[in-house]
């Protein structure tokens, strides 16, 4: 009888799927890129203001402009398909982790180049085009002599954000058109299951990054071997907030795509509870991540968060995937 109930659950889950990709695009993905475009636009204006009228106030404004734009990126970073892949935009927005100090090396070379009338940063190394390089220029304090590069990167970030949004929503064949209507004539997505599988893979990839890169790398094997400067955003103090934004974005993606398909099944509540607990844990941290990894009171919270994310990851990539008859494809981290 038990096996019959399991089989019936799987059958109903496979026959009742009706993914609302239109709502996902209109209520989550496109608004995420709109926020990124808006905040990078504000960033380029605060950069211009600082460089034209440097002061403690304008320096604080450009730093806050950076933080707002960077966190907007963190809220849409989990989307790794579509226009964000055009022209290597994903890596141009942020080259991280930077295991070989590539950003610092290329940034030093760029700053030592003779100044010309204009700087086309988009033709330079990926390492100096985005948030990772700009953070180094703005924290702990921006310097007027680097304004040429600060302005160039800020403008580049806005141009990429605006172009990504436009590629989703405008033109004769916007990506939104292919994303919301999977069918046999669609050159990108022939079936709903194919598209749902790609979205699942994005969740899987983001959890891998959270667990193995954003937490494991700075944590190290123990407190003595913690590596503070391996924390993402340690210069700007955005590490913890970035983690929270990542988890919240994954939760929203899950709710828009898979929660309705699971309906009242017990796993749906388990996943919701794990998301809620993980987000709540980020709010209990009282120190920046680069300090917390070495603090005897805060470090256990980070390990608890990592464990919670591992449990959530397993629920999604194994149990949920099985129930919805989805399989994981190529992972962006494969081969790393």
C-alpha cells in the first residue's frame, strides 16, 4: 500500500505540472535586472559627482552607491542563463573567487598605463570590468587619482545591466519570448521540463557557490586556518548581506517555479522551513564575515548556516528533483 501511495504521488506530480514561466520572468527575473540597471545608473552618477567634487560626503555617496549596486547584483546573480551569458557578462560583472589575485594584478597594470583621451574598459581584461575591481578602488577610501578607472568601470556596469535588461524585454525576439513559451518550435526550450531543469540547475549551482565558495573558503578547516580575505566583499563589508540576498533570491526562484508544483506535499514545507531558518541565521551574525570566521562566538553560527544550506541543497537537488521528475544537467562549476 505504501509503495502504491508513493507511485501515485509521483504520477500526480508528473501529470499536474503547469509551470508559470511568464510570472517568474515578470515578477522575479526582469524586476531583478531592473533593480540592477537602476542602481548601476545611480552608481555612475555618484562616481561622476565624486570625481568632479571630491569630499567626504561625495566619497560616502559613491561607496553607498557601490554597495547598493553590488547587492542588486547579488539578488539576481543566481540567474545564469539567457542574456547574462552574452559577451561574458556574468564574469565581467564580477570575477570572483579570485584565487590568483588576477583582479589586483590587472588593476595595477591598468592604473600604471599612460592616460589617453578615453578608456574603453570593455576592451580590457574581464578582471577589471566589474564589481571586484571597483571595490578595490573605493574601499577603504576612494582616491581622486583613480577616477578615470572608477568612472569607466561604473559606466561599464550600467551599460551591461541596461543591455541585459533590454535583451530580456525588447527587440524583435526578446529572450522573454523564448523563456515564457517553451514548445517544439522554440529554438531554446522545446519543453517545460527542459526549462524547469535549467532553473533547477541554477538553484543547484548557487547552493554550490554558497556552500563551497562563499562560506567554506573563508572558514577554512578550523578557526586557526580561517582566511578572512577569502570572504566575498570583505573590503566593503557586504559579505553577510550578500549571503542573505543570495538565499532570499533562491527562495523566491523556488517559490515561483517549484513550490506550486509540490503543492501540499510534506517536502514543500520542509524546504520552506529550511529557507526561513537559513535566512534567520544570517540575521544573528553580529560581525562582518571576515571577522566572524575567526570569532569563537560567531564562527559556529556560520558553520550552522553552512550545514543548513547543505540540508536544503540535498532536499532540492535530490528529493524535490525526483518528485518533479527533473534531472540536473551541466553545472557552471563542473571542472572547477
